[in-house]
C-alpha cells in the first residue's frame, strides 16, 4: 500500500512537471514544504552560495523529481510563480456553516463585474473548496493575496504554491474537477489583484571625505537603484550594485563598510526577502568584484 501511494504521488509530481509547472515536495500528509528553511540552512550543497528558497528549488526535471519522491510519500506542491500561474482559492467556511463559501462570493463578484465565472482548470481541495487555475498575463508578477477579492478567497502567484491534485491530507484528497487548460487570467481580475503602487523611498547616503566626487555619485546612484527596484528585480539589482561599487572599493575610492551599510539600508526599503538574504547578496557581490579587480591601481590614501 505504501509503495502504491509513493508511486501515485510521484506520478502526480511528474504530471505537473510535464505541464511546465515546477514542483516541490510537501511533508507527507500535510501542506508544508519538506525542504529546509533559512534558519536550518547549513549553507552546503545547493545552498553553498547562500540559502536557496523553496520557490527557486522547485523543478520540472524528471530525474530530480524521481530522486526526491523515491525517499518518501511526499505530497506535491506547485510553485505558482515559476509556473506562470495565478490560482484562486475558493475556501469553505471553517466555523459558520451559514456563511457564504468562497465559490458563492466569487460568483457574486463575477456577476457584479458583468462577467460569467471563467471556465478554466478546477481542482477540488481536501477541505471541499476549489482551486481555479489561470495563466498569468505576459509580464505580470502578481503576489499572493488573502481576502483581496472577498471573504474566503485567496490567491497564489509569486511567493506562493498550491497543493497539486493527487496529494492527500487527513481532511481528504485533492482531485481534478475540470482538466481543461488554465485560461488566461481575465483583465478585470488582473486589475483587481494588482498591488497598489508604492511610493519610492529615498535613502540618505552619508559619504565620508575619503570618496571622490565620482565615487560618491556612483554610491548614491546605486543606492537609489536598489531602493526603487521593482518587485521581482530587487535581487538582481542588489547584486549588480554590489559588483559595480566593488570596483571602487578595490581602487580605494570607497570604504567597504560604508558601501555595505548603504546598500543594506536601501535593500530593506520595500524588502521582499529577509535582511540577512540581502546582506549575503551584497557581501558576495563585493567579494566577487574586489577579487576580479587588480589592486595595483589603488589610489593613494
């Protein structure tokens, strides 16, 4: 029986991957990721260069999937952001049986907007709710929401995952209700889920007298780039800024501690990762740049 269960879950993981949806193992019988978190990270293996979150470790590689699911009856998670999916979770009331369910609220929302409930891939959740799968619009980077569309309606996109059909919890199983391809997320729903634009935060940059005018301007410019980076680009912008300023640290035009502090404060503005994560990116970017720039050209102090 256990062998059959493992084989069924492996098949579910491979099926999702074949659709182009990266998967991750969830703990047997529950919905939590089986991969280690940042606090338990040993900085070895795939995390040798810094902790790699579950969203980045989700995969469509059949060999990696077979290797992971050969070690246990893991439930299957689909990383919605990398899968280019937006999944609307219509939940059931947990206490008040007379309260409208998420599906009823969503139907009313569609009616008020003048649209029919979209026809798309549907999955029944273990608790009796419904997952509606949509393809994210080109260039969109939506995040997760809770109640933004109405009570008992959550959404999962970047930064989130959903439990794939075939998975099993004590409440029941996740099963496919309609296996049609995910429809494109309707424009009106996309507009409703867009986050409100956040004002750019200015970050003051105290610069010591050691820095020449060019170096000081470069530091202020890179700090501004990091502080105003859009969601989904901040990690790359932080690394690029650290590498650019590392050349000026190597030449002696900027103090490393000053650069690290300024970039760290800038990265914390509208942060989507932990401060420790950004500090590690900054450190690695500076290390790389300094090691790749000759020291003979350092200016006199």
